[in-house]
C-alpha cells in the first residue's frame, strides 16, 4: 500500500535533518515542530440559486517569534489542514531565510473557485474573512494572495476587515490593488525573485545565462512572470505548461506571444494556443523530464516525487512552487548531482515585496517601482550569498543551507524572548 503524501511530515523531516546539522537538540527547536495556532472554520455561503452551501476553511499561524505571521490564502478543492500547516511552516522559514521580521501563516478554503460566480466568490471571501477576523490584523497576521486568489480577493478581505473596525486598514493584507494601497512590483515579485535566483545560481556554476535552456511547469503568476523575465534575459524557454498541458520546442518558444495570448482577458489555456513549426504538445508530467538545463516547478507541491525523480534530466532545479519536491525525490536528485535552489529561498520574492507593501501602508508613503525592484534584488542576492556560505561551511545542499540559516534565526529569536509566563 502506497503511503499518502503528507506535506507537513515532509517539512518536519527536512527540519530535523537541518537542525541536526546545526548541532541543535530537539528542545532548541521543538516549538517549530507544531503550529502556534490552527483555526478551522465553517463558511456558509448563500449561492446564486438561494441555497446555502457550507465550505471548510483554515488559518494556521506557525510561528510569531520574529514578528507578525505572514502568508497567503488559497482557494482549492484539495486544500486540507496538513497542507496549510506545511505552507505556514515554510513561510516561517522563508521569512527567516531572507531576514524579514515576519513569522509564518497560511490560509485556505476547500473550494473549486471555477465553479463559483463572481458574486458567490465575493460572498465566500467576505464570510471567510469574518470567520478568521479574530486572529488576523496588521500587527498579528497578514494574509496575501496564493493559488486561485488575487488582488481583487485581497481587496474584498481588506474591505471586510475595515468594515468591522470602522475605518480603513490597508495593512491587514498585502497583494492588494494599487488603488487600495497595494505596492508597485508586487504582482511580479515572486517570478522576478525566481529570475534573480536562476541567474545567480548560473553565475555561481559558471554557466552563461544567454541561451540557457529553461523548462517551467506552471504559467500562472509565478511561472508566467519568470518565463517572461528569463526570456528577456536571453534564456531559451524550451518547455512550459499550465493545468491544461504544455508546449515544447527545442529551438525555444516565443514567450512574449504566448504570454500575451494567456493574459488577454479571455482566460485562454495553453491547450488553446495554436501550434507552429517545431512546437509540440506535452503533458505536465512530460515537462518535468524534458532534457533541459534548468527546471522550474512553479505549480503545486509534490510534483517531483519518487516516481519521476530518477528521470529528471535538468542540471538545476529552481523551486518556484512551495514544496514541489518530496524528501525521497530530494535524495535521488542529490545523488544525481542536481543543484536545487529550495522553495524557501527561490520563491521568497513575493513575501519580500509584501513586506515592502506592509511598510508602505504603515508609513502611509509609497515607493516607486525602481526602488522596490532594486531593493528586492539586493535582499534576494544577500540571502542567496548567506545560504551559499552556510552550504559550503557545512558541506551541505542548498536546501539544508537555507533551512539552517532560517532555523538558526528563529531559534535565536525564540530563546531571546523565552517562554511566557
């Protein structure tokens, strides 16, 4: 009987290994092995036909040792508490590895949003916000967009929270529309960070950026942005995919044309994109094993696993998604000598610019996009260098290096604060 994948168990396994490499006793980091708070809520929604449907929602706060909890909200039919717990823990580590003063949180609603009308989605969002309202706030826990949520949804959350408070509170969420206090550069931040990390690891390994072959699973906000920016940097994007399937072309895909096609407001998918000479259709699974220099999994967790890890041909993996690689697959990839820039570092661009947005909201002052992108790059390169140095010091993988940097910072903060009372 095959064991069911549990992302939280996956996180714990890596956490224990990294803590052991730091020479920590379990007592030093025991508080990181379970969330501070788990909230499960019932979300009743009056549907367009007048009937009431009840959805299940969650908000998990993993650690607040280094500051308010921070993390996205996803709407997906497969959301469950173990997934949300794992994502919250990864957020704690992610914020620590890039050294911003946040802890980790995450939320989700078990729903397929494609089956809801816009009014139903709005009512769901407002009711879910009301249900988690006692534990969120700009000083407590700051949600953001994630899978199947966006700036518009964040605007509804901000408005709902503000109505309960009686005044506008833009800092309760990040990833909002610009007009409601959102930050310039936020929508592209995660994908831009993936681009920075790709260029940096190529530089470290002595591989030219120009004509480097890139394959990207996921053409949403993260993968699509990374594809567009890496294409502009001169990389050859040879394979991309979304939920409907993928495209492959050894000579390189026209990413500008594809990006424009997917983002023209018609909600087209890659399966609808007309083929041209040299372009073939592939599945999401086939994309992962394409002969490529860099593979960027930017969809969901558990994509690279024990079933396909041995067939991965990429030299480098940049984890644009959270938890795309299982621990079993990680071991196989490491034995093959594949360099992996881990999720808690590779996709941290979003939370860094979310932090910038929060700071702007608190200060009631806006930054220009040049400053935001420049400061994002500076923060990500600094974090990469710290992880790289820790990796060399401990003769470890980049994943272990990133975990060690993050754990060390959280454990030190926790010890300084001690345990109340």
